[in-house]
C-alpha cells in the first residue's frame, strides 16, 4: 500500500490521540484492561486445567480421554476461529466477541458440573469453540483500535497477563481441587468473565462493519481469490476438527489404528489448507511461514507442557498442587521475554526474535527428554522449561505483529484466523500424536511413555527451527504506519 494511502484503521480510533500515547492512554485504557482481563482468565483456566487434569482423570476413570481433554478444545477452537474471522471481516468484531464469550462460559458450566469424563470432555469442546472465537475477535479489535506502532506493546501486555495466573494459578487450582473439589476450578472462572467483557464495551462502539470510511473495501490481499466462502470455511473447519478428534480415538482401534491415524492427519491438513494463506503448508517465504511457524512452535511447546505435570505426579510422586508449579517458571519467563521484546521494538528484528525463540523451545524439550531417559532430578526439567517459556514470549508477540502488519483491513479476520488456526491445530495434532505415543508405550518401561512424548515434540521443535528463518521481513514503514 503506498505511503499516501489513508491509515487503514483511522476511522475506528480516537482522532486526537497523540502518536506518543501508550496502551494505557485514557483513550485505550478500558479496552486494554478488558482485553487483558479476558486473556488473564483464559490463561488461568488453561494453567488450572493442566494442573488438575491428572486428578480429574483419576477420579473420573478417564485416562483414555486424557489427551482428548486437551486436544478436543483446540480442535473445536478451529471452528470458532473460522467463524469469528469470517464474521469479523463482514460485520466487525463486536458480535463475534460476545458470542465467543457466551460459548466459553457455557463450556465452563458443562465441565464444572460433569460427573463423567465424556461429559467433561464435551464441556471442553464447547469451551474450545468459544475460546477460539475469542482469540480471533480480540485480534481484530486490536487491529481496529490500536495503531500498529502499539501492537508489540499490547501483545506484550497479553503475555504479561499470564504472570499472575502463572504465579498463583497452578497452586490455587491444586488447592481448590483438594479442598473444595476440582469442579470449582471451572465454575469459579464463570463469574469473572462478564465484568472483564464489560470493560471493553466503550471501545467496541463503532467497530462494526469492515469497509473503510468511504464505504469501499481495501484491495484484496494477493492470493486471496478462490478462498472458500463462509459456509464452506465452516465446513472445512468442522472437517479438520473431526479429523483431529478421530486421530485421538484411533488408538482405541486395535488393528487399523495406524492407518486411521495417518488418514486423520491427511484429512486435517487438506481441510485446513484453504483456511490459510497459500503456501503455508509448504513453508513459502513471508506470511505463510509466519503462520506455519506459529503452529509448529505451539505443537512443540504445548505438546510437551501438558505432560510435564503428569510426569511429576506419576514418576516423581509430586502432589498435584506442586506439580502445577512446573508451569509457573515457564509462564513467568514467557511474560518477561514478551515484555522485553516489546521494549526493544524495532531494535530486535522480527526474524531474529523468532529464530531465537524457536531454538529455546527446542532446547527445553530436548532437556525434558534427556531428563526422562536418564532419570535426572525433576528440577532439571522444571528449570529447562523456563527457557521454553522465554522462547515463546520472545517469538509469539512478533508473529502476531507480523501477521497484522502484512494484512489489509479486509483480511485481518482471515489472517488472524489463519494464525490462530495454525496455533490451535498444531497443538491439537501434537496432543493427539503424543496421546497415541503415550498409550503405545504404556506397557513398556516406566519412563518410556513420557520419553516417547518428548521425542515426538522434539522432532516438531526441529521443524520449527528449520522454518523460522523463512518468516517475513516486515519493513519498518509497515510496522510504524498508523
């Protein structure tokens, strides 16, 4: 877009905001607090569920559905992301955000009142629909409300919103589960979601609609022709989600399980291909590699993280309350690294941040693998996870910034959706794969199941390191344009 073109989001932002204003300027304060509060609650819920799931699985006799309880919401989140992205591009982000929050709350209620593992997983699936839509809608709100120069800072604030949950969330979740019952870990979040949403209400006014001030849509992104329409997108997203769910259940098929697993992966990738920029699955340079790197990093990190508390409970005899503290160091490092990259701004080039971050994640996963295989002290894997969190905090905000910087107004929803789909589907496929590996080695040596999980996620981490140098180099003029 030529430098003389009007700023793409100017009509959605306050007119008199000075260029030096930060995300806590009075014009942005409420939406910053509200959006960060929603991220805070999602972070608390994520960390809390990871902490209590070994206990829930044992109480509900649901070991066979352990991986699905995590992969399921990521899979259904793809449907929510596609719906919210398409809806936001057509009508603006307000209605998708409200609908997503409603689904998120409904899922929490179902999970919190579940008496069996299948019902709990059903609640998690509904929760995933809302969580996926919430992520995309918030990204579009950011693109419409904040100038691009503030995007690194607001994404850093999102990462910082994980600090308090990481400090108190795992311990609090374990304590609540032991003292009042694990159900209250889900139900306790419900009453906090609505106040967080209300904080954003003033900034949401006037964000409906996807056209410019003159009523003309911006030029379409190159390669956008031929993309599926709204209903076709939802059908493809549903197919991808079903494929992931099928992959999780393929381990229960004694004879043809391997064939079904391979077919499920192929179907998921074919279904998701039209929902991403062309060349994403082949790591084409630029935006496609930005999207792919996001998915690979998510797969390596979350595929390993889910099993760290499980490892500590089963092999090192940690109580659930303290096993969850494994996640604290990584989450704090994530927030700290994100804050650092936000302050560095353009002094740290985007591609360098992504390369360093992906290498740190790979190193941490390899360290967890070696710890498991050689029976090193648990403190080694726990300390190593700090580096994984630091790597994610360094590259995740930059990948988000690059995605928005390379989007036009009418593709913000599509590209934000594609990034979030890659994030969730990568994690879902990794968790499904690790679930299969974990079950396959369950009858072998005591540590073989966990070693297999960390070996698989290490391979995914290697792929992330290989793709990272191919991400886009965003010109300074693009990232600074208001």
